[in-house]
């Protein structure tokens, strides 16, 4: 603190030296300044007085000389020495004159007088101020022509004149210096009282402030200083101290928050689930959190600090890990955050291995290079991901490869063949497309749980059939696929297909039920039938449908003819959709006759497809396609609605009421909500339910006897009549038949056709009539074309007949003309 003029020591015990006080410095400066100013003005006054004194001497001397000039001129002109002596004596009456001489114009002295000069010891100062003794030479002239007659020379003693002037100047300088000294003393006292003392008070108050807890109560402002600079200074100091106190408080609060944040951060780091380590670029562990201990397999009393992290890295991953550390150590760009992420296998202390997701970041601006490592155990996630991959590529029910995995396996086999340079026989690949026959019937009738168990059992048998080189998987539903990557002989595919048939032929024991299932197998070969997954699958699917069309339980190889059939079937499907949209379907009606009365017993509605440009298309062509594609539901709904509309139209025309039979397809009965659909159509068209007869094939009901019975009960409750169509072609059981809520049965035309020529058909027909009557059912024979057939049926008690003998199926406008006639009288042929 010596630079500030203070001795070393505490500020509270140090005092200002007198010469260092601000008031003394200010007074000293003021005195010096006023002294200099006073001297300047004093010297200026003296210089001015000196100038005036010189002028005064000149005027006085000239005045004295002008007084004596005329007498001196007369004395010189008349060479009068007496007069000249009086003139010179007169000059000495002026005290400064110490020498006077009067001469004529020839230089002769007429009179001369002198006296000693005064001696004051200040000749040099006098000479400097007034110069050396001044001399006045006055020419004496006479007349108008101003003729020179002589000279009067007078010398002045400047010491005598200067002595008085110097005394006056000395008094002026002395009084000025004394005045400035007194002024300086007054200024010192004034500045001390008005400036230094208040400043000292402020300084002492500031020095007395507690640095830890600044307080402004000791800094007071005198009332008479409220509005001056000292008051402003005091207020400023108070504001500054208040600001410092506030900032200090905020700083302490911030420091406390930082300490709290640091504590929280440390707690978070120590309690976070991920392992967090601080390591050197060489891998030495510097810091570690609690979660890192179980990751590394360490107990809490063990400390890994100082050990190398490389000890815990699996040997196979050490080179990559060291490369990561090297890259981080050489990263110097501050504008971007350097980070390395990798999956590391760690060997724990107990030698077990886990996988962690590791993120490494260098600590910026650290005194020594350090790297932060965050470790997250992903062992469980890895297993879960592997499980997800397995689930994504395998069927959840059977654990067989699913469609995506099968597609990948087939593509891999095909790509291998493309790279293979061996013969074509070695490059062959075969796929077996397997579809279970009648599985939907079992699934719908016995429930999905039974269906799932059956699929699992089928999958188990298929696994035992295939070899290690072959792949078996489930495409979905009841469809399976077997891939033979390297087919040596085409016969090998047939052999494996037969093995599948043999494996699935024994009964399946599912929840105490003995179930039988047969597969339909389609075989496609690569490259003969295609060289990619979609093509091979499409052709194998076509071959499978060909096998199913022949009754199932067999296998078919794909042929080009099948492809043409499949294309044609696809064209029919597209045309069917267009026919529904454009209203290309028509209904024809065929009468049924009551053999007892010969009158009209009812009509059967038969659908016809009149396609523009092609004419009528046989139902045998498009009905199976509609069944297969599911369009039969929409077609059946259209037929029923059109029949109801036709009944209403005929009723409005006043025709006798007649019931109309409508065929119900198997898919309509088993799938969808047939009861709700029929009820809605009856309500919308206001058609009596008793006017509608639903004809259902025997085979469908026998396969789904329980469900069929339930659905038929619901339909009967609506008031509909139920008839079994094509009776005798299925596996009818009297025990089941008597449980069905039916009204009539229709003898299949295949029995009626040869009833007069084939004793077996005659016996079957007679048995059906007897059985139907015994069950209280009405018996109808269809396909009656001859009189002999009619006579046989009447003789054996058949109730109704239908066929070309009575009438061909005709459009509604034509059949309407026959309704009234056939309902009132017997036909001529009867």
C-alpha cells in the first residue's frame, strides 16, 4: 500500500501522514498557484511602475530644462559666464542632477558644476532598471532661423531615483508573499474542514465495513453535505456497498446452489442405473460410480481405481476399443462434441460375459486429458432382440418359419443356384405348397382352440418328414410350405409329397377327439416353373388348387395347362365383380308341381349370368369361382333381395301367392351373419318369411351338423321353410337328420335320371321317399324329364316334382303367365 502513500499494516490502524493529506496537497497547490499569480501581477505592477517612473524622470528633467533653456541660451549667445553660472546652479536644485555643463557653440565651457553620486550598492539593479546614469544634451538655439549658440549637458543620478522605486517594489512583493502565505494557511484549514475531514470520515466508515457482511449503516451524510459532491460520494459509496452486499448475497446463493447441484449431480451419477467411469486416454480408471461395480462384477469393497479398463474388455474387442481411445485423444476441435459409441463385450470379475452399449466422450478443457465412459447393460435387450427376430421370422403357433423367413430361405437358395456353375440338375429347387382339406370345417365347427391344436400337431409331423437340408414353414392359416433347396430328381419331390400324405393320414388325437385331415399339395420347380419367390408360389398354389379340385388328399405338379386354368379363373373372378356392379345377373324360375293335386307347389329361383358379348355363362363355371373368392355372399344376397322384390311385384299384379326356393351356398350358411342378412332383407322388402324356401346342400349340414342345426333353428324362427338339396349324395344319418329343423328333402337328379332303368337308383329313391315320410318331411324329386319317371314317383308317393317335363327355367315375365294356370289345374302331361 506504499504506492498509495500509506505505510504497511492494517487499514484500520494506519493513519495518513500530514503531507499526504488531500487538504495539504490542495492548499499547497493553491498557495503555489496564488503565489505565482501574485508574483506575476506584482512584477507586472513593478514593470508598469518602472515604465511610469522613467517617463516621470523624463518629464521632470525636460520641465526643468525648459525653464532654464532661455537663460542658458542668452548666456551662451552673450558668452555670459555669470548668467551661465546661475543657470547651472539652478539645475542643482533638482536633487537627482549630479553634473551640469554649459558650452558655447565652439565647445568652450561657460559654466560647469558637479557633486558626488549616491552609492546604494544596487548599481547593477539600478542600471538594469534605468540604465547607466542618464545624460540630457540640450541644444541652445536662437532666432527664427534657430541658429545654434551652445549646448547644455545635464547628468541624472539614476541610483538616487531607483532607490525609492526599489523600496516601493520591495514592499509590494513582500506584502504579496505574506498575503499568499496567509491565504494558503486559510485554504489548508478550509480544505481540511470541508473536504479532508469528511473524506477521512467516509474512509474510516468504509474501512470499518465488515467484508463478510457489508453494511451501510456506518456511512452517514452530514446535512450540510447532502447536496454537494461529498454527499454524492457518500450516497455513491452506500449504493456501491449495497450493490456489493447484494452481489455477495447472490454470489453466496449461487455458490450454495452450485454446491447443491454438485451434490445432486454426484448423487445422480452415483445412483444412475448406467455405469459411469472416468478414464485416461490409456484406459486407466480414475473415477467410477456405484452402478459400475455390478457391471464389472466387483464387490463394493473392491476399488478399480488405478486399474486398466482393458482388463474388463473381452480380448476380441480390445483392438477396436484402443482405436476408439486413440481417436478421442487426438480430437481437438472445440466447436463439436467428440463422441464414440460402440458395443463392447465385457468380461466380469467372475469371468461371465455381458454386452454393454458404451459411449465415450473427452472431458473438455480438463487439466489432464480424461474421457468419460457411460456403460449400459444391453445383454437382456440383446436377448430380447434375438427373441424378436425369432418371433418376426417364425410362426407363433407352430414355431415353424413364417412366410417372410420362407421367402428369405427360398431367395437364398435361388441366389445360390445362380452362382453355382454345376449342371442344371444340381441347380433345381422345388417347393411343396400344402393346404389342409376341410380344415375350415373343423375350425368353425369345433372351435379355434381345436383348430390351433390340430395345426401344431400337423407341424410336428411335417418336421419329422423333412430332412436337415429341407425347410418346412407355415405360410398362414392352414397353408404350409416345404422348400427342397437341391433337388436331384423330380421324383424326389413326389416322394416327399407322398411322405407328407402318409404322415398326415393317421388320425389326430385332439382333446379326446379323433380327427382326420388330408392335405392337397401343389409342386413347383425352379427354374422350370419360375425363378423367383412370387412366381413359384403362384404356380405351386395353382397346382395345389388342381389337387384340391380332384378331391384333395393328393399332390399335383404344376403344368402350363393349370396356369391357363388359373388365368381363366382369375378372369371369371374379375368379370364376376363387374357383373355385380353392372347388374348382369338375371333370375329364371322353374315350377314345382304337387303330384297329388297337379297344381303349382312353388318355384325355384335359378341365377343366370348374361355377359355382354359372351351371352349366358353356365353356373357350373362361375359358381365355384364365386364360392372360392367369397363373392358368393354378395351374389346370394342379391338373389334373395331380387326374389323378395319379385314376390312383391307379382302380389301387386294379383297373381296367386306362391313360395319361391332360393339356394343357400355353404359359405353363406357357415360364414357371415346369414340370419341377420335374411331378416334385414325381409323387413326392407316387406316379404312374408313363409314365402321363402331355403335350399341347403346335404353335405354342408353333415360336415357342420351342430352349427348348421343352430343356424337353421334361427332361420325357422323367422318363419322360413328349409329344404335339403341334393339329398342322398352325402352321408346322411337318421340320428342327425331328425334333429335338423327342416321341412322337405329334394332327391338328387342323379337318382331320378335312371330310376326306371337302374334298380339300385329305384331302390334308393323309394327308400328316401319312405324315410322322408317317416320323419314327417315333404319329398321333392328334381330333374324329372320323362313321363315314366313321373309315374314311378307318383306310384311311390313322392310329394312334388320339378324338371323339364313340367317346364324349363324361364324369365319372370314368362313364368308369370304360367303361375295362375299351373296353380288352378293339373298339367296336361299329368
